[in-house]
C-alpha cells in the first residue's frame, strides 16, 4: 500500500493529466496519462540559431555545463595538490564543453502545462514533467550559443568568476552581466487552445 501512496503522490507532484477518476481500491488513476509533444512555431522548428524567447534558458544551460566542466577539472586538482587550474586547463575545459555535441544532445523543447521550456540539465524545464522534443537543431543551437557566450565573456574572465564565486554566480555573470540573453529574452506563454480549456 505504501507503493501506491508514493505513486499517487508522484503523479500529483509531476502534474500528470489523467482522463478519469481515481480508483478507490488502488488509489491509482483509472484513465490514461497523456503527454503531448510541444508544438513548435516556425522559428523553433527551422531557425539555425537559438530562438530569441529561449536565449535565457539556453544561457542557463550553457552556464550550468561550463560550471560542471570547471568543477570537474578543479576536483582533479585535489589529487595533485594544486590550487588553481592553469590557463590551458580551464580553456580546454570550457572549449571541450562547447564542442562536445553529446552534452547538448540531452536538451530539447518541452511543453509543460501549456508553457514551452528548453529542457535539460540545469534548466527550469528539466523540473517539469512532459514530453521533450530533443535532437534536431537544439544541440547545435546550444553549441553555437556556448561559443558565442564564451567569445563575449572570455575564457579568462569566466574562470576568474568561477574561482571568485565557486560557480554559484556564473549564470548571473554569463546571462545577465556579460550578455543580454536574460535581459531581452522572455519565455513565450502560448494561449491554451479551446481543446485544452
């Protein structure tokens, strides 16, 4: 019975849509759970660059991945009893992050309760249940955005910010101070269709 309670709680937390009522004997939904893939507009489907309304979320993904790479590189120093990365080590960590398409393959577009999110590690969209449309142009958009942000900020400045704040404020530095990714970009909230109402 404890497993049933956990499942019902999990379904309530993730906001899964059920078509029918709850079975009183099992406590489980009697209908189907449905997730729909996000409907993409022209820009989301065909543009080779990050759509403007996802630039802030893209910047968050990039800063998360750069922070993860610099943290991993720094953790290796503990065994060598070094305090800081040398320039070639942190530039390699940053450049390899931007260049590794397998990192960006974990991202895509998700529709959660009628709101579109860029979803993947380090993004708000990753916290919402929903079907993700990954692959396609999304990994390449993020790879390109990573190089763009690093070019604007500079490897040395990114590492300096990482060392000063332990990575905690890297997102603020990259997405608000250095670029205008989160200043101009706002998530578009689509109006629900008559079917959804």
